């Protein structure tokens, strides 16, 4: 090596140690899931692949809690959104969108771009949506123009979870025949979800959040009612079309070459979920979320930062949105965490851009990983001279410790 090359290598700011990921998607991928993807590609109809695909779709049914069809796509969540829309709604159809935050807005924008007419049920970004308001909007639609309700279970921008079952009950009371389409991208695999029992017609999900997989797979689950609507839906589509995909598993399931390695990863990620047990997975998410709220409530003692979600029972178990005071740039907190401490956290979205940051605690996450994120945030508040009451990390530790004392032994 030439001496000047060596000189250029020395005294550079160098990051050491482990990089942490606390964004609400993508989330950490367990090593065994990464390893499951590290393998050779194979013949399109190799029985080993078909077996992995069948097993994955079967396990997904149990996560969605449905007997309906699962339609996988090589896409992100936006692709799955589009797949749900173009198979059930045609240009000129009307959809009702209860406002929950940034993601109800983006989904609604997509529907509009596809020629679907939108009616909105206005909502607060600090509370869950009001199921009665959805029921009322449907009852007011005496001409029965609304074809579908586009509902987001957990809006990742606000960190608020709405009550899907209560929305369905309100819809039923109105006697309105609209389909219920539900986005569970940020909630599936973190909290209970019962597609069939609750009466959801179409569910949308993606691989990179609670399912602990790499980004790149989108999922739609459809019940009989949704498939019947789909079969009469006249708008043109090919890649997204459910009908050829339902003849699987095989080449047509993915409208072309399957994402083979992703499917092996998906099977491993879902196996991890079932090995831990869904009830325990949900409990772990709840306790980590509560610990995060304890930390933020402690910092909030100084009157600067605070939790966005006002009502504890409505708070997401997978992500926490934290508001910063006027005059503070939340992006700066995120940048310091990422670039100086190697802890990735989320930024504020939509109208919360620059006004909030988000700590993800979903997927492959345990208590020490959460403490790393909380510790990075607490030290960033200090470093940037943002008023905070110290002890947030300790409050989180004590919350989890109390849980462990009552439920010993725990695995997180
Ligand atoms: C992440 C997310 C999306 C978007 O998913 P992409 O994979 O980024 O397209 C949509 N809805 C919700 C609720 C999300 O959390």
C-alpha cells in the first residue's frame, strides 16, 4: 500500500460497534431468517420451493386468522394497497376513508390516482378513529354509493391503533353493504388480528414489519365476499389480478417468477413467530411498548417532548410517536441518533414532519435492544439541550423488570 493511501485512511471519523434498528419498518431480521434466504435459486417448480410457499401461505392464514385466499406479491405495502384497490374497485366507484393519520391519507391519494372517488371521515391525529362516525357516514349514504371502507388498523405515523372490530360492528348496524378493507401493515404480528371473526373482507400486509422479513413481499387476504366483488369488477389489470394468482401455488401465483429466496425467508420468519407463540409475541410487544411510554412520560416531565397518542388504550404496541416542542427540529434528533450513535429511529410523517420522531419496537426486538434506542434518544435530548427529565431509561427498565418478576422466566 502506498504511504499516501495509508495516510488517507488514518484519523477519519470511524464508527465502531453494532448498528441498531428501531424504525417501524423495516425491522430487524433474525439471523436464522437471513440464513434461510442464503441459498441457491432453483427450478421454478422444484418441490422444495412449492413446499416452502404452501407452508408460508398456510402460516399466514393463521396470522391473519382467515380461511380466505392469501395473495402474495413481489411488492412493498404500497403494492399490496394497489392490489386490494384494483381488484375490488373501479374508476368512478366511491370509497370511504376514515382519517387516522399519514397512512390513511397516502392510501386515499393512491385510490384517487386510480380514479376512485373518496369521501373522508375526518379524524384527530392524536386519537383513534370513531367507529360511530364511520357507521353514520354509511347510514347517510342512502343511495348506497360507497363501495368500500379503507381502514388502517395502526397508523404508523401517529402510532395509534383503531378498533377494527368496532368499525365492522358499526358498519353492520348501518346495514350498508360496503366492503371493509383493512391495512395491517404495521400491526400484523404485533397485536391480535382476526380477519374472519371480525368480518374484514380484505386485509393488506407486508413482509418487513411485524413479520420480521426483508422488504419485498406484499400480501392481500380476501374473503368470499371480496372475491365475488372482484369477479364482477370491470377495470383492467394484469399483474395485480387475483384470479390467475388463486390457481397456485406455482408460476401464476406470482404472475411470473417467484421470489424464491424471499419465500424461504418468510417461512423461517413465520416459523419464529409460531415457535414463540402468537400470544407471547403480542405480550412481548405490549410490554416493550409500555416501557417506551414510561420512558417518554418521564422525559415529558420537563414539559418539552410528549407522547402523540393521548389515550393509552389506543397506543400502538409496535411504534411510539413522540412530539417535540415548537422551535425544535425533530429531524435533528433522528440524524444524531443515526449518524452519531448508529441507532436508526423514524421521523415524523405528513403534518408531523419535523415535529415528531418515532421509536419502533416491533418485530425481532428484546428489552436490551429497546434500552439501546431509549438510551440513544435520552442522550440525544441531553446533547441537543432539549429539556427532559432524566430517568426515562430507568423507568423502562423498571417496568420490564416488574413484568419479569411477575412472569418469570421471560425470554426478553
Ligand atoms: C409501512 C406502512 C405502509 C407502507 O408500506 P411500504 O412497504 O413502505 O409501501 C402502509 N401502511 C402502513 C400502516 C404502514 O405502516
